[in-house]
C-alpha cells in the first residue's frame, strides 16, 4: 500500500468526492475507536449447526461460511452477532474471513472482531482480506505444522481510517471486484465439472467395451480393446539431479517443478505419475525434461499416444494402489499390471483434441481470475495508505 505523503496520511488513489476530506487517522486494530476483540461466551447447548463457526466450515479464499457438519462434544465458545468479523486463527486458514449476518458462536480457533461506531464492518472485512495483514500477523506465529497467528500482532495491526462514507465507498468498490472474482470462479468450477462429466462419457464404464458418448465417425468402428499398461508403454525412473549444473531443462518430482539443469533424461511427450509422495496427480510433460526418483515418466508408446495415456491416468484411483503404510508409493510392477480399454489411434486423437479444447478454456478462465486478483491487489495498494512499520500508532 502506498506511502504517506507530505500532505498527510492519504491514499494515492481517492474517489473524487473525498479528495478534499481530512487526512485518514492511523490506529491499531485493538484501539477502542476501531474494534473490540469479543470474549463473550455462549453455552454449547444453545448452538445450532447453521450458527456454529469453526476453522472447518469457514470457507477458504474469503468465500464466507458453510453449515457445520457437526457440533463439538463440549465447551464454551465466543458468541458473535451481525456485522462482527470472524477470522480463522490457524495458518493456512487466515484467508478464511467472514462478516457475520446472524447470531451464533465460534470455536476457540476463530477470532471474533467487533467493529466500533467509527468503522464499517464491510471496510473492516477488506482490511483483513489482504496478504499484508497475513504477513504481519504470521511474523509472530506459534507452532510448526499448523501455526497460529499471534494475537498480540493481530491487535497491533496498523489500520488507516477515513470517514464512514469513504470507508463504505472503498468497501463497495472492492466488494464488486470480489463478486466478479466469485462469478468467474463459479464459471471455472462449471468448466471443470463439464470436463469431468465428459470424461466419464468418452471412456467406457466398468465392464463396457465402448463409451456412452462416441464421436459420429467412430460409431460403427470396432469396440475398444483391453490392454495392460505393460503393452502400451515403458516406464522410466527418475535420477538424482544435485550434481547437475543449472541450465534451462526443467526438473520435476512428484510435487511438480523443482529447478532447471543443463541435461535431460527424456525429450518428447510423456504422461507422468508419482512413484512416492504425491501419487494421485498425473502430469503431462513435453520437450526436454529431467525427473527425480519420486516421479515416473512414460516413453516408447505402442498403439497409443502420450496424451491419451495422460487422460487414462486421470481416470485411475491411484491412492487405492498405494503400497506403503507411510508415505504413499507406487511401483512399476503395479502400474504395468493395470488394464485399460483403448481405441484406435484416430479415435484417441479425436478424444484428446476434445478434452484439450476444454483444458484451454479452463486455463484461460484461470488466467482471467488471476488477472482479476492481481488487479484487486494493485487497487488496494492505491486505495489504502501504507501503515506497516507504524504499528505503534495510537
């Protein structure tokens, strides 16, 4: 967020009707003029599923709150009321923030902040819905696996405060962007659901030899053939990369990209699956690449394409084939024994072209959402003055 200027504490970008308004006030979140950290308690017996809020049913990415699936067995919880702002206090769940629209109670992992008379609840919500707040709070986080935000840091978070009308104008502007992001997320979800449904129709169901949905030019063609993966491709194992100098050849493990080196293990298209660790997220690689020993790659395809094998990989429940009791693991033996139904090459190409077109739409939609989020971050940097470093404001 932009720095204060010689004119005083004002943002870089200000709505025209407020350009001649007074400077913004600088406070900390726990200041009596800003908010109260609620400590009221409510007996568990009075709770209902639709009014109980915990880290589990607060939705990620500031998407609100869902109905709780169950109530905890005992204990007292912080009560909340409409216009209170609730925030999960466990990383990575600090992006679970909600402005209450009803009365209820929250678990001990949820902080309830009640804006005072000079602060709009919607404005408060946007103060907490940004990475700057998360980074500030997590500097004092306690814990390793599920660190908790430091309450003292949360209370000391610096806040810039204009008059209520300007607060509401800013909140309305940012909320409209949030709604646009939400609408585009729904479109992305719909595209992913469409792809999933189409995949189910384009591949034969269990015990069938043809798919439910077949392109017209193949309706009178022969049935798909059952073949084991051992007959369709060979499996390559990854190798250590630490001795290799840096370069422009990407190195992948089961978790994804790791670094770039100056040599490659394989050059071409390949469907890859994790050998250890993340074994249920196939990836498709094309061109020169190197893999480490946690990732298998495929090559020497026989009667199939790498892209079609990648689609087949997405239809397999890999976790059910896990061979280890600790870190999930797969072996070449297990993979080679898997049998699948497969059509002729021309039909494979037709199916992959269809799915690829959907993937392009999904990628474009994801990029659009990313651009909207980037736009919002840039806008927030202009709509709020910088206050980090001024946490001792009173």
